[in-house]
C-alpha cells in the first residue's frame, strides 16, 4: 500500500479492519441485537419555514455525488455516470446542469476507475468547479485471498488485485485529499451526498432547513421498502435508541427471513445523506481518523468476470453506516420519488420512456399519473442486459409506457418507432430469429410470436 503512495491514515484504517478479518470477525448484525424503526419525521409534511431557512444556506452546502461505480451490470467498461440516460444527456450531464442551474457547488468522489474519464467529460462545464476542486479520489485497498488471508496475486491483470474499499471510505478520503479543509475554509458547512445514478436525489431546501434547525450532525433519508427492495439495506435501531444500517452482507443467514420482512423493517436507506462538515472534521480528529464503521466482508472472485478465479474478500464499509457512529444522528422519511436509481436496463428503459420527464431545472421526475405506480419491467437478459444489445433492440426510440402496468419480454424482439405498450404486456418470441415490431404498433396483453 505504501508502494502505491496510499496515505498512512488510510493504511492504518485498513490495518484495523484486516485485523478484524484475521480474528474471524464477520461484521454480522444479528436480529436479536436490533429493533425495528417504527416512526420517522416525514419530509413531505415539513412546514414552509424549513424551506425558507434552507434557501439561506444553499451557498454553504456542497452537492456531493458518489461517482466511483462502473456500469458492469450493463456491460460498461467505464463510469456508469457517462451513460446517456434521458433525452441524450448522461447522468453526469444532468448532475452538472442541476448544479449550474441551482448555483450549487458540485463535488464528486471518484474511484481510480472513473476519475480520468469523468474529469475529462466535465471539461465542457467550466463553471461548476468555481474556486475548489471538482473531485477527490476514493482510496483503493488490496483484495484478500480467502485461502490464506494474504493480499491476492493476479499477474494476468495486476489491477484486479485492488478494489475500492466501499463508499464508507468517503470520510477518510475527503480528509486525506485536503478537500474537507478546503471546503471549511471556503465557508461550506454542510454536504448533501447521494449516488450518481440516483436521479431522484435533488438538493431540497426544506430538508436542508430541517437538518440545520435540528442541529443534527448526520441525517439519512429513508423511504418505505417494497418487495423489490427486500434485499437492500434497512434501517434499524439498537436498544439504546442509536440508529444502525444493516446491509444484507451483514445479516446472518438464519436472520434473512426477518431481514426481508418489509413489514417488520419498514425503511431502507436511499443513500441520500446530510452531513455537518464541521462535526465530521472534529469527529475524525477525536477518533484519530478511524471512525470504526461496521465492516462488510464481501465475498468475490479476484476477476469478477471469471467465476472460477481465486476467491477473495473485499473489506468494505458503507457510507450510510456512519449513522451508528455520529452521536445524535437521525433519519427522515422521504417520498419514493427521491430514490430513482438506474441499476440495470429494466430501470433504464423506464427512465428513457415517457414515464419520466426532464424539467427546466434538470430534475427527472415521474409523470403525474405515474408517481405512485411504476410498471414492473422484466426484459430478457439474454438480449437486453448489455447496453449495446439493449440499444440495438430500440433503434428508433423507446416505446410509450405511460399506460403500461407490467412489461415482460421473453426472446428477441426489435421495436420500431412510435410503439405503444398498454396494460399488462407479455411478449414472447418462441422463434430462433428476432421479431420486428413495426412503427406505431399498439401492443396489449400476452402475444406469442
């Protein structure tokens, strides 16, 4: 790690987590040790005074995006945020234009896989950096061999010997990069943090005003879980009232049923987080730059594209898990519209369609009639999972989904322009050759080709 010029603060942090791994610690959080969260303040019911207060502090708030992810699940080899997502604009276009329009200071946490491409791309937005860096770099950590707990060796591609240490690294990397001190010196007091692929995560003055007025050091936006979210991390609390985030990798196997019970554990973490930057600086100093976030021991193969390559542990932490470390941290319930991630091509189809609109402030929101009821979409992964394949099957645009309740596609189907899908749609191509849907076709119900 020293040969790679990683800072001593990060090396010391990794060493402590590595020692936990050597001692056999799993980072698991048992159901018996936590309680459900039953009630939260509701962002949709905040009085107007909070919005007015938040407006006054927008110039002291940084718009921080986690931008370290690659779109590997869609066959991308570069930053996911460089994928065109709406009206020809990429995630990063939309984020940059939101910052420009709102007058926000934009800051990215990049990884070693995304930094060069994204900084080059942002060259067309010269005004967003102002007098501060536009990014800082997430650290990298060695992958640990499961067989002997040593750093894994992979001469075929030495880059694969390293991994990002989870987005919980943000708290150390924003400090070691010097960016935290620069922000504080320039008068930035607060940060609104979210994932780059979450199109619903806009900087809301009302939530900012509430956060400031309550003097919380840290606040998580949470929303109700649905069946689709049952494998995502949920919010819970310890018997002493401290909030805790439990990811599925931290759940003992015998507790998975309780973990996935969306009526017991009602709220999940949107990863929209509000942070008091002064508090963060003081906390880091008081804890000697080791926050002690819960460890996540991730089981992987050294080459993620080769399932028979050597098995490794990736030692990670989650940024939201700081809710258990910041004394006085809180959470707020937000509308589901503030959590609109694009994780796969099913999500991408929905966002590119007429289900969503891009407004003058570069916010992507559902059309009014679909705010509470998005269609369930299931595309055949053999033909639509990779972005190149996906786009080749919609060469003349995305079909209208505004009146679609459910869409399932089995087999290979290529869509013409102006196609409309209505109601419960199940398209099944049983042939070995692709089926072509002519322009301006209306499709309803189950259709077999």
